C-alpha cells in the first residue's frame, strides 16, 4: 500500500469517469486468465521449497530431541510454525506473493486492489488449511469468474496476474 492509502494497481485513473469498479482497479478478465493453473503450480513450487526447509527443521528437531533425551521434541509444532510463517510473511509482505507465486507471476490483493497485510495473510493461510481438508470446497473456484476459493471469499482477497 502506498503512503496515501491508494490501491497499488496502477491501471486506474484518478477519476473513475463512469467506469466500473473492476475497470477502476484494473480487475479486468485478463487479470484472472489461467489463474487456477498458476495458483496450483505456485503452490507446488512453494511445497518443494518448504520441503527443503522442513527437512532441515526436522533434522534440527531430531537432534534437539536426542540431546534432551526426549524431553524437548519440537518437531510437529515447528513444522506448523514454519509453514504458517512462510505463507503469512510472504503474502503479507511487500510483494503479496510467495516465492512460487512470484515465479508464476501472480499476487494476492484485497478486492479493492490493496496489499492484504499480515493479519489478513495469516487468516487466509489458516483458512486455506482448514478448507483444503474438505477437498470438495476446493471446487468452488470452478463456479465463479474470478476463480476465488472459499478462503478467498472469507478474507475478501483475489489472486491475479501481476502483468495482466
């Protein structure tokens, strides 16, 4: 977000001139083309990167567990902390995108075209893992034009192509 609180998307002119909200914020249909495939591949890239980090975290956790004779065993807790931190800090940060999303050229914004911030990014991440456990809920994007999932509707966010 800029200092003035205006949307990040540059496509909009200062005066709307009778344009729709979508046109004003640059939310044209082209910004959503292929977004489901891009989100899927971005998530797979993020899982690969997280897998590398989590192997190191679990190795350190195992080492701590052995050295403490099993009194301290932070393994599973650390996994969730690392995963939540990765997605929260990435989505709430200056790029509004994880490493996989940046590679695929997409970003997450609010429906007003603003960066989501850390609280919304945390809620979005937590809700993703809750809704993804009910796989049928992941079918929702096939039935709306912006390809939003349930957690996107709840958090009032959209994913769009960065260079649309």
